[in-house]
């Protein structure tokens, strides 16, 4: 009985129109992401994205009906790149030789470098969150975006579980709560730092050190039995 699957080694034909559409989408999303990171979502016009991507604005609207739609596509692209960097990292021999606690530190360092240190990204994520809260995106789109965000969690959880097994993490915690709380804290601080100094008392000359301090406190809380 036929399984409905194509035989191994046989590649499904991709219509030329679909391939062209994918290329247009990728170009538009890349250009939009650069503009959003530089200036924020609200300050960027669809006409500017179209011009940067080398296409007519009508073409851009055929592929992305609203600015919110291309904004979430840009965010998804950037998060997917982070998830790919996690996959590459955990596959290395150097990572595999680390104990669980050290793996967790390395993963957090990667998150910091690729997300929190990316100019404009925390503020961009915060602005996108506000669009989602305002109902600018359909539920299916939001769920797909949420799924992409969740893809890296397993690497952190596995590092924690290994740390508990090998003794490099002494404290047992509700790791899902720990992970979520730390991610929210780091992104909130990163967003504020990304916006720049607002109050006269603000001093962001040691901005990166603030993020390092939060991560260090989190790791220490796991390494010391409570």
C-alpha cells in the first residue's frame, strides 16, 4: 500500500513562482529587520522597506499586508538565527565536554551576545509585543512566533538536568519558572538599555556589566545549595 511519501532521493518539484516569492519575502524581511533595528517599527514606512528591498510598494503589500506582518516575520527570522546558533554550539566537542552548570553559562552568554547586545533588538521586541497586545496580528501568526521563541528552551533544560546529575548545579528549582523569569528580566533590562538614558540619574556607561550581573546572580543561585 502506498504511504503517500516520496521515495528517498526524490525531491519534490518547487514551482518557479513559489521560489521567486520566497526570494522576495527573504529580501524584504532582511531589509525590514535592518530598518526596524535602527529606527524602531513605528518610525519605518512600508515605502521605505520597499525602496530598501528594491521593489514596488504594491509588491511588498502583496506579500505582507501590514507592517505588523513584516515586523513579526523579521523578529521570527532573527530568533531563528539564534536557535540555529544554539544548535551549532551544542554540537561542538568543546560544549559536550562541559558540565551542566558550565553549559548553562555558555548558553546564557550566547543569548546575551546574540540578543541583548544586538543594537536595537530588545527595544524592537518590546515594540512588537505592544503590537501583539493591541491585536495587530492574527492568533495563528502569534502562535507560530511563540513556537519559534520556545525552540531553544530544551537546550537550557538539558543543561540544567545534566548539572543536577553531575553536581555542578546544587540547587533544585522549578526550571521552567527560573528560565522564564530570567529571560523576562534580561529582556526588560536590555530593552531599557536599548532605548538609551532617559532620566538624569540614568547611567548606562556600564550597561553590559548590568546584564552580566543578572546572569551571574542567576548562575550563582543554582550553584549554591539553598
